[in-house]
């Protein structure tokens, strides 16, 4: 398979993943500049819990569905079973949050525990209006219908911005609950749009199909185990920051981390291509093309992210002044430190994507557990020594250690070297002109 044949889909994939950074910039200008610091910090804690549960649900059911539907498994019976699995899993997670919401909020910031716990009440409603979109987006991705996926995501984020503007115009942008209400409305509309754009693939129902369901769970339990460490690693830093710095510390840290979310968005875009591509190559017994996929994806990622890294290191102050005015300026050193992760995160996404596409869930599980324990130990140790800044350096260390381990692990399945990655530099122009990422001899 030549990825050049899918160039248009690849461009739509990156356009889709460019939406969150664009939305993030406008969110900084329209919301963070005027929202009280404590309200923004409280909202970040709520958002982190939502994203954490959503990411775990994605690993358990959506990623297996994506793999099997891409390989030809019946989309209706598979998505119907996934709907039941997601409903049960998310329901259990939300129930746990309800039981532990108050003590959890007290642990994160005792002074604003009631505010944070009040936001947790909205979790069931937000998941209820979002769950169908999760499934529809997975179906569209599995069939490489990325343009339709772009429309779904653009609807959600675009409507959210419109509602934010209306809230600002009416003087309502004063507390975190307004943002949650906006998320509820935009997610509901996006799910309706997702239904119409994905119904030609499948319309899932609450009906259990034993064969497909067992297959999803058999793969999903390892997929969940293989990603829980990395998911926790990427989300728990916010909880540790809250424990040491309260919601105001979370707001400062979040203000810096907003810029580096560009790395995560890029990583999601590259994974959107790498996971199904590596799975298809394996299914077609064309594993000899995997080194080209890995080398070109990593090489392209390095050069694509490099300008952003330099910008965050050299010009963080103008960025903060532009986005936040005179707020959150103490987050400038944090941004400089977090910029280092830009060298690692995109490569980690390629590694995880290829391992997932090849079905190496056992290997990914071991790496995930390692990430979980490594993060907990380093966040606790460095946080106890240097507070928020200690946690920031711990984040960089964790990414560096896991990135090194990931490269060594992937080399056992796909032969490549660091030198072979950078020798692909000459292929960047070839990618743009000839559109042949996966040609065997390019």
C-alpha cells in the first residue's frame, strides 16, 4: 500500500487534529483571559477527569473496534456490542467518581472542594451526549472517512466557540459551570451530526453480539492495560499539581500546558494514520514495508514539531502576553521546560500506534504498567522536593525514559535505527511531491 493514495485523507486527518489547537488558541483569548483563576483551575480538574475516563473507554472498546472494522469485521454487530461495553464501563467509572467525589476534591484542593465536586455532578450527562460520537468517530476512522470525521469535530468545537461568544456578550463568562453547559450542548449537537454522517457504515443498537463482543473484550482488556499507564501518566500530572499548588497552581500549569497540547494533537493525527496503516500492512502480509512507515513517520514528525519547540523555548513571554495578557506569567518557565517533551511525544505516538496496529498488546501492557509506576514515583518524589516545578521536570524525565524504552522495544518487531530515521530527511520533499510514504524503495 502506498500512503500517497491516501494523501487527501492524510491532509484531512491533520486538519482534523489542527482543530483543537485552533480552538485552544481562541479559548485562551475568549475564556482564560477573563475567567477567574480559581474557576479556570476547577474547570481543568473536571475536564481532566472527563478526558481520563474517555481515554480509558477509548482504549477498552473504540480502538479494538477500529482495528477489527478496518480488517473487515461486521460494523453493525461490532458497534452495537461496543455501545453496551462503553455504557457499562463509563457508568461504573462515573459511579466511582460520585462515591469518591467529595474526598477526591478535598485531596486536590480543600479550599475549593465544593466547587470541584459540584462540577463532577455533570459527568453522567456529558458522557450521555458524547458516547454515540465516540463510536461514530471510530467507525469513520476505521473506514478512512476522515473528511466526515473532520465535520463532526468541527461542529463540536465551532458550536462551542459560538456559545462562548454569546456567553461573553451577555456577561455570563464568570464561572466554570457555564463552560460545562456549553460542552453539553455542543457535544449533543455533534453526536447528532455524527449519527447522520456515519449511519451508512452502521447504526449501533443496544444489542449484544457474543462473537463480536468477546473479540472486542479479548483485545480491549489488553488494549486498556497497555494504555492505562500512558493515559494516567498524561493526565495525573494535573492532579499532582493540584495536590501541591491547589486550583490556582493547576490554572498556572494548565496555562503553560495549553501550548504544548499542540504536541498531543499532532500525535493523535499521526496515530490516526499509523494504527490502521500498520494493521493493514500486517493483514496483507506486507510487513517488509513497516520500516518505511516507522522511519518516515518519525522523521516527518521531528521536522514538523521542531518549529513549535523553538518557539516555545525562545519566545514564551510574547506568547503568554498575547494569549493571557498579564495573567499566568509565572507559567513561562514551565512552558520552556515542557517544550522538551516535543522531541519525544510524537515519536512515542508512532511507537504506540505501530504496536497497536500489529496487535502487540502484551508488550504495550508491560510498557503501560511501567509508565504508571514510573510516573507515580517520579511525580511524588520530585513534587515533594520542588513542588510544581519538580513535577514539571518529572514529566520530562518520564517521557524521556519511556521514549527510550519504546524505541528499543519497537526495534524487536520492526528493524530501524536512529540513523535510518534521519536518513529519511531526503524523503520529505518526496512525500510532498511524489506522495509515496510507504513505497518500499523510496
